[in-house]
C-alpha cells in the first residue's frame, strides 16, 4: 500500500465518535483502527472497544509495548508518572506505535487520524517522519464536545462506563 489511513482509538469518547464520524462522512477511505494497549487499561475500556467493534463492524488492531509498566517502574526507581513526567505515555503508547508503524507501514504515507476537538487547547500526536500526516477532522470541521456527545448518543454507542467516575480514558493508575 502506498497510503494507510489509521485512526487511533484511546477507548474514550472522542476517538469513538471519530470512528463513527469517519465511517459516515468518508466511507470510501480504507480506514484501519488501532489501539495501543498499555496492558493496564481500565476493564471498561476493553469492554467499550469490543462494543465499538460490534456496533461499527470494524476490527481494531491492538498494539502492545514490548516491556510492561512494571519493567519501566523499576527502571525509574519506583517514580510514578506524573503530569510533568509522563514517561508512561512515551514508553507504553508512543514508542510502541512508532515501532508498529516502522514494522508494518514501510514505504507508505500514513494518515494518522485523531479525535482532537476544536474546543480543546492541546496538540495531538505529531510524528517526526514526513511520511506520517496527522489529521484532526473535528478541528478541521469545527466539532466541539456537544457534537461528540450527540454522535455517540444518536448511534447508541454512548459513553464508556468509566465516565460515571472519571472524566477521561487512560490506564487504571493514571493521574
């Protein structure tokens, strides 16, 4: 393949809504869905991803890091990740994804779709490679939180169960 269209699923509302949005708005794109599994996700996250696969009729590629959180915790002498030192994201999510891209997408231009909304003030994944193009459809089309909640409500997907006690996806020990 000379082009790959990859949509990163976090197990949260925004990426789930993006999967629905892209399937409806761009059904002709050969979208592939990926989830980088730290091995320490909330049980509700795995349940939600399985629900997405069933409702949308998709297969999610699950990418796992070579080394576990416990391994890296020993390397960091027991220092837990923090908002200022998110070694977990880098080592359990970003590096495994970059390795997977290198191993599975050589020679292809990668379009990496992320569920960043237009009402968020943060950056999404930006690869150093010119062969990886980050695409933010919600930012480009002006979609905000209200739109995302509507997409999930109308499709019957709803929110992941953990939203009843926390406000974002992540590993069970995440700050």
